[in-house]
C-alpha cells in the first residue's frame, strides 16, 4: 500500500465545490505604469505639492552628486547613487506619517534624509565608521540594509507586531528589482499577506541588478504581477513621476492603516549612474539607453509641469538651488573632517550582554592600547 492509498491520506485534487479564496482580478496591476505628469490629471495637482516636490527633488539630486564626489575624494568607501530614482526616494519618505517606519536598502540614503535624517549620519555606514550612524527609533527608520532583501521580513515583523499591539503604524520597505530574486522577498510577502500586516513594499525597478538585466531575473509580465501569487494588490507606477509615486504609495499606506493588508508597488525607473563607484556600467548597457532616459528625468518632469502652469519663476528656482547648495556645502565640510574613532567601540552594541569571549578580547585590546600609550609617553 502506498502512502497516498492509506486511509485519511491527503489528496491534492480539489473537491467539486472548490473556489479560489481570493478573486485575482482586483489584485492585478494595470497593463501600463500609472502616470500623472504629462497627462490631463496633472492639472488637478495642487501647486503647493508640485513646488514642494520640485524643491525636494533638486535637493535630492544635489545630495547624490555631492555624495558621489565625496566617494571619488576618498571620504566614502562606497556610494550607491540613486540619481534618476529621486522621485521614488522622496515619495517614500513623504507618504509616511511620523509614527510609521521606513525600511531602506543601501541605495536609499536619500529616502532616509528626506525623512529628516542628518545627511552625514545617513552616510556613516558607507563611510565605514559604524553599522549605522543613527538611532533607528528616533527617526523611525531602520538601519540601511546592505544584504539584499533582508529588511523586508523585518518590516513585516514590525508591522505585524504593531497590529497585534493595536498601534496605528505602517511599515514601508524599499527594495530593488534584484532583491525580488531573493528568498527573503518571497517570505516577507507571504507572511505579510497571510497575517494581513500593515506593510507596503516598494520595488524600485531600475533595470539592473548590478549588471544583470531584469529579463534575466524574471519572466513575469511585471514585478507587480508577483503580488497576485501572495494574495495582495500589485500596483505598477511610473517611478520617475513623483506625483504618481506619492499618490500610489499614499493610497497603499492608507489601505494598510485601515486594515486592508499589504500592497506591492513596482516603480519603473532607471539607474542613471553605475551601481556603485566600483562598477563600470558601460560594460553592460549602451550609452544610447542611458540618454533615452534623460528625457524622462524626474526633476525634468516636474519642471515641465511647473513651467506649463507658470509656476517655475526665477525666485523659486533661486531659492531651491540655494537651499540645495547650502546642504551640499554643509555635507562637504563635515564629511571632510576626520572622524574621531575609539578602538574600544569594536565591542559596543555587539550584544546586549557581552559574551565571555568578547570580554576577554576587550580586556586584551585595552591592555595593548595602554601598553602602547606608556611606550609612546616614555619616548617623548
């Protein structure tokens, strides 16, 4: 007798009355990315919102160029630029309330800065000083995550815990298209949908996982379509349209807060610069492709709308540029100051209670430093 022939054995064939637990139709994304700028809907956008988005985008672009320059000067060990993706970064920060949590990846320092984090502290990890340069609880922003997609299950865990406690909190997790190929992506979305956790997943599809194009990562119609398999809505949005991204994320955050469960948002954008300063993007993508995307630049799209409505005057442009330059100058000045490092910090924040081995190592290093100091003092 086989296992399947035993009495009471599970048989995968569904009963005659089987029905899908979830109607897939409402979960499916639109056939094309949702847009606002450049369409008739743009005329309904409040001028104040357009002006604010423009200021944030210009400031974000300047932040990216300054951080890139600091890397070339040796002040940063590495910098994954989000140039070209600023609309996603800014919208992710603005879509959240102060009580909500942001879970960024290593490329999302701009989102953390737009949420209120000091630019220098946002770059501490990439400078090599600390694992994170800020208190996550203070800014409701998780540490920048370098391993691909591991921040997604963390976001689900926090969102689920908040729901169990009755806290009115939403977690928004950011990930790149490459991260959707990781097991953590599957586990996070599956748990979030089963638990109906108040979480939003923002996939910035910038075309490449370092040098691997999206076509070699998935055969799905879009990354947003993956949402259906987990039982959550998938939204497809133009990732360079700041108004559209903010609208879609805002809707997803409200839905999560009201108990509607998680949403997967795919923002179609483009990484204008190399993966990091250690990457040569010319080896895997042609210059013509990059140039084609320049006409769809997120800053340019907002400026076109402002100009068409007579809102892009000289006074606004000057104020925005001066603010961005002041931020860049402050960042440059403070990053050019050498950090004061204490070797004993190697043992700080490793565990809540140090292990026996760590205490031994700490004592050994302290003795070596004290002996070195005595030797230096005697030689003077």
